[in-house]
């Protein structure tokens, strides 16, 4: 896999993307006969085998399970700060939010002695504040404490597939699992295309992208397939540090919202551009698949493209066991 990525980069113009994983040590429902550390080790081995460079895992220390976090660092991958309790800034006071960032540091310090490596912060829910005043206050706090923000420019809400996959495994529903695989990849492809369209509209080029993924029960199955998809689309895999060096990330959307959103979406709103039409997430089907023994895949009432392209990221800790 690694040599295939290298060959693609030589033969064809390559877009560049850094992979990052949120919500370590786990998120979402566990499939039958699977543990959190199994998931971590499986994903890490896939990344190692593909020679994916330096993949950051963003942790929530309140979940505990330090052994799973150790398995991530043992594979040679770094950890960073995603807030101790995965708080939503739009629903949290400034003082509580900044305390929650600091509360995550002891476990990071114990696992990553080099502080320069773990001083990255990813906003939970990609929510940077519902007012410009609050947003700027957190930005100042992060700067004063030597954090860099890990933006997101490619996101397809992969966590949505975890609970349905656990249900399908419990019911031995192979038809449902095959539909989950296909819908995961088609959604990923659609959102990658959406990100590229917004990048071209904003900057006239493909920026160095940063992709958001999650450590959940379906990822061990789908990360190898996602890597193949990125290869087919001529993406070269790079580090977060390399991606964040792109001049685009010096921009500030200055677009406070209660909905959250990735960097390109917020910049598109900030510059009053139109978000390209794209397929909706198959949320209705995901909530129903493998809920009965029939194995039938429910029709998707949201199959039509969305002209507005409203982005929401509202997964919560309550979804995790």
C-alpha cells in the first residue's frame, strides 16, 4: 500500500492530506467480541502497514482506558488534546471550557514526554464558539498555552456508521454490513469532492487537507478501504504538521455558529460563497439498518442533493458505552 501511494504521487499530480483520529480511546458502540484496545491496535497496524506518516490521535481523558492510549503511542503515533470531557463550547462557559482543556494535560504528559508534540488542540464538535468574543477568548487561551489548532477540511462523519455496524454484527446481517461498507465509501467520496470544490472556490487550488476520522468499531474494517479510495483519488498522505503549514490555515473564518463546522465550510460562509450541492448523509437508513431480522435496507428519504450543504457535527459522549 505504501509503495502504491508513492507510485501514484510520482505518476500523477497528487493532492495532499493528513489523517487524524478523534475521540481516543474509543467512540460509539462496540461490535460483539471486540474490545477498545483491539480497535486501536487494528487501526494502528493498518496505518503502519500502509506507512502512513505520523497520525495524530486526539484524546478525551475522561474516558480513562490508558492502556488503549498506550497501544496508540506504542505504534509510533502521537496523541493530542481534544478536551478532557469533549465539551461543546457553544454550550459551555469559557472558564469551564479552558479548565477542561487543561484537565486533559496530565494524561498527555504521562504518555507524550515531549510537550512540543502534544500541544495540538482539536475543538470537540468542531465548535469554536457561538459568539466572536468567546471564539477569540479561546483562541487567545490556546496561543498563551502554546497550542496549535488542528483544523479539519475533510469530514464525512464516519462515527455515524459505528452503532449500525455493531447491530449488524450482532444479527449476523451480512447484507446490512455490505450496505454499510458501500454507503461509508460513497459518502466519503462525496465529502472529499465537496471539500475539494470549496478549496478551489476559496483558494483556486487544492490546499493541504486535514481529514477527520474516529476510533470506532467500524474503522478497522473501513480504514484499509478508505486508504484505497484516497489512492484512487491520487492523494499523497502527509503529516498534520506539514498540512498545517499551508498558508490557507492562516485565515480566520470569523463566523461564529452553534452548529460547528469544518474550516472550509466556515470559510465559505464567512466569504458569503455558495456551498456546492452534495448528497445528504443517509442518517435515516443508518438508524434503521439491522434493526429487524429481515435484512432489508430501508429506502433513503434524504437521497436528494442538498443545495444548502448545512454541516452539523453533533455526536456526543452519550453515544459511547
